[in-house]
C-alpha cells in the first residue's frame, strides 16, 4: 500500500485498553493497529471502561472515558457484566455519546471498527447525526456471537449472567451486524450466523505473532518431567465449560496443555491418589479424560 500525503484513518471502539495486550481480544486489536500503522495509516482507540487504571495504557490521541463511581456502584449492585454495563452506560449518557461524537468529528476516520458490539449504541447515534460530509465505513470486529455466548452463560447456574444481559446483547449485536459495512468473524461457525444478518462477512481467525522460544524452557521441561499432576491451562470462561462436559456424569473436564503437542495421545490415570488438583471444577478428583503430557511418555 502506498503512503499518501493524507493518510487513511482508522479508529476502534472497545471496552478494554490495547497498548499492552494480554488477553486475546487485546492482542487482536493491537495487531490490527500495528499493521495499519506500518502501512501508513493513522489509528486511534476509544475506550469506555469502569477501570480507572486503564488510563495509563492509553496512547497520545486516544479517547479514554471512565464510568463514574455512581454507575459502577449500580453495576455492582445489579451484578451486571462489565461489557453489558458499558453498553448500558453509553446508551444512557448523552454527554459521553457527544464526547465520542466530537472525537470522531475531529479525527475524521475512514474506518470505524467496533471491537465486540458494546459501544454500538454510541456509534449508532453518531451515524444518524454526523455531518453529511463524514465518510466512513463501519466494521464489526466480532470475537464471538455475543448473544449466543451470553445465552449459554445465562443457562449455567452461578455463571453470573442473567437473561436480561443476553437479550440486551441480542438487541445490540443484531442491529450492529445488520448495519455494518463489514462483519469480521473469527470462525466459519460464527460467520454462518452473521451471514443471516449481513452478506458482507469475512473470516479472520485468531492468531498470535510468531514468538521466540522462551528462555529457560529446557529447565522447566526437566522440572516437570515425570510430575504426576494434571495442569489446566486455558480459558476460565464459564460458558465454555459445557463443551468439555462428558456424558457419563463425571463432571466437567478440560484439555490439558503442558508443554507442547499433548494432542490427546496420553491420558492421565484415573486413580484419585495420583491426582493433586485443587481446582474447583474437578473437586479434587482426577478427571480421567484429560490429555496427558508432561515430558514423559509413560503409558
């Protein structure tokens, strides 16, 4: 892509900072900004969050909006998820929607990407009220089908998601997906759903930058060799647990990732005496179906 005197401009709207990425959504958004900047684009990020400390992770020119204390108290009292609460906050706060609108007017983006769907209520109003001279495309950068994810969580006792949150997600996400110029899905399964709302859907699977081998890997491989402790490494999101629940009534189990290429070729032994797992999902019992790999190929 050639660099122009007047560079293309890209802004993302999200509920988390992206300058120092840790989790998957941050890594994805950060990578998009990095690649576009390397191509000569100017990029900005709009963040709305209850987390005051996130201000430290903003870059010059970005917009940071912290939910006021009174709203955070209401969020805690009603036990709202922070992402759903963010959508509700911008929908209720006209002053903050205007702040976002002024920011967009000043930056004059060519592309506005909504990271997940939660800040669509603010952008939707801007689409309806912005200047006729404003020319931009809207991208829904989806990470999940949020309404389905929250509906799954709402069906899990103790997951902390209620049906109101799932319905709110359905209203916001469906409207955004239908009005976006492009929907980016992370899987073909997600894309199939979004195509029922919008024909302009592409799949961009999640990934990470190539990483160098961590220093000291051999030391840790030696340290764990022969260790008979199953280790769960992965997402703790409650909505994912049913996907790994066997039908035999033995309770949830999770794929094991310790070292590389566990691949399901080894199974941990079902003797409870061999298990030293304090994690609540297993209640101190060996899951029996967890793939086994700890640097030792014992049967």
